[in-house]
C-alpha cells in the first residue's frame, strides 16, 4: 500500500515543523523536497518529477511569500503560487492522490469586521494575495477533492519571521514602532503542522477550504507586546498606524479567520496564540 507523503517547501517554516512531527508518524513514508529536489518553477518537468516520486498524498507548503517583493516579481509569484499548484492538483486528481494546499488570509480585502468564514468574499489587494487566490481557484478546478488550508501571520522557531525579528530588535534597541491597525491572529507553524496531521489520520477525508490560525484577535502591535512580555525585553514598543509605515504591498486591515469549520469537521484543537507563542519562544531560547 502506498503511504508516501510528498512535502514541498520542506525548508520553510511549515515544512520544517512537519519534519519535526514526521518522526512520530512512522506509518507514513515521508519525502521532503525543496527547490533542489523538486523545482516548482520548472513547470515543464513538474508532472514527470512527481510521477517519479509517486506520492499518495501531496502537502504543498511551498509559496512565494515575500509579500513586498511579489509586487515587482509577478511572474515568479504566479508560477509558485498559482501555476505549479494547478499542475500538482491536476496530477493528484488523475492519480487518485490526496492534495493539501496551504493558502493565506491575504486572499481577502481586509474590510471585514467579523471573523472570516471559508465562504466569505475574496478580494486580494496585493500581488501575493492575487496569485494565492488564483492558486486556490486552480486547485479546486483541477481537483475538487483537494483540501485548502488558509492561514495567517505564520511564525516558528525556523526561518525568518515576526517573532524572531521582534525578539532580536527588542534586545538591540531602546524603542520600536509597530503597526496597530491591522487585525488578525498569528499562527504557530507547529500547530498548523499538527492540524494537517489530524486531518491526515482522520477516518474521513472531507475536501474543501478550511481556516486555521491560533485563537485570539490582535494587532501586530499587541503581538509585539506579547513577545516583549514573554521575552521580558526592556524596550518601549509603540503602536503606529499603517499610514506611518508605508510598504510596497498593501496589507489587509482585518483578516481574522473563523476556525469553526476545521474544529467541527476534523476535531482540530486550536491553541490560544499566547500559549503557542510562549512554547515557540522557549524553543528559541535553546537555539
């Protein structure tokens, strides 16, 4: 019986957390790939390469996630976030393989005021969001049996992320300004990895779009204050409006995800953001 799981983007935050978890799930044969082993930009050979691996399950963690760079790198974003997803999704459908594709809260326009359900209207306001939405549409068109997991504000003890940057800056500087008018919830990649495994071992595969982030409704400023509190950093952290910190890509003002569906369908447990943040920062201390 084929129990092979192909992970793309293996060296990213989520891929790295899945690698940590994989040793507890030896019932699966894990194949972790990054650009060197499986180049998603090589669209012509992508099907052939996946066929050689022949996975029973594909978990697509790869993406072009540099949100500001994406504004000037549309082609690269479109290939990684959309065109390669279309090919993987089609392959999985034709070969009767399961496909989990990781997407983002950036598919929304940020004008909501209540937590966003999976069927809420999309309307991305930057290139990253546009290409990720195109990837979602292609994914479901090519394989209606796929699962899409939208997440937000991802961090972990791996890679570059807000938690690591803030922890470093708070030790280097006396004061910091952090945007206080963008609302959402962070996601500890280790919790998202656990949610994915919960879906994989669930007796019933139920396709569709699901939302996952940690519990809590906060701004980036409040997130920074929580990092300061847990890390006991002596630094003045002030809140500023987005208008005072212009970026090449616009950010959604409000993109809090409603997690009811993933909890009810798969029994996924969603920890509070502060509890997960404390766990991650404890690991960072050891590094």
